[in-house]
């Protein structure tokens, strides 16, 4: 029914933003990623919309890009993933990084989102890997691709170090100290060397 809304940005509230159009303030649920893209109060904003209707709820969900809206719609097709969980995922990482995480089976990045446990992360990968194709990421520039790959390697390395018994704090500190632009094997080797010194 709705495609997008353009209007005056009123403000950010707990889990939604308000956009005023023709004297009506629209309550639009959104992700932390879109909230970070909002302009100054009273400036014009455009959000791409979808409406969710349930027996006990009708709500508008809006995003700063059509790409993020499309990913939201794909995420909620997963069994056990509702709008709240999809927003949690989109708040934890940029859409490009989430796509990379699903395609490259990076459970640890998905599990960084509040409320997403191992089972849901595995289900997301199992059900969505075939729906997200690497060519969908062709709109990313080289820097974005490098950053997404680097983030995935860092998350895999973090999970591996924690499995070896290091705390998240120790593992994160080690990964900050080394050059992340290398393979997962080399990142792990360098991190372990740092932790053992």
C-alpha cells in the first residue's frame, strides 16, 4: 500500500522515528542504521515504507534506502524472525555486512544482534543463503566490499579466540592491535602471538 514517505523529520524515539506529512505525524518503526542516517530535526527526509498488519497490530516500517527495506522484507520471511528481530539485525550491522555474513555463513556477526541466538543465526543462513546472491552486492564500492570482508574476518577471529578461552575484551584488544587486511588464518596467528606476549 505504501512505497515511501517524504516529510519533516520530527525526532527519534525509543524504536521509531516520527515524520510529519500534511499535518499528520507518522510513527515509523526503524533500525538503528536508519536512525543514524536521519537529518537534523525539522529537515526533510524520505523513508521507504512497508506496512505490517497482524491481528493485534498495524505498523509502518521505514528505511533510509530501498536496499535496507528489501533486506528487512527478506529477513522476516525466515521462520521465527519477526519484525523486531529483523530490526535488531539491521541495527547491529550495515545491510551489506549482514548480506556478507549470511552468504559467508558468519554466525558470530549475526549473533551480535540482541535477541539473535545460535539457532536463529543458523536458520537465517540456511533459509536465506540462496536468496541473497553475491551480485546483489555489486552496488557496493570497493571500500565497502573491503570493509565488509574485513568485518567478517574480524568477527570470525573474535569467535575463534573466545572459543580458545580468551575473553571478548582480550580478543577485541588483540584484533585492534594487528593489521586486519589479511586472511583469517594470518589474523588468528598474529592475534595469538600478541596475546601470548
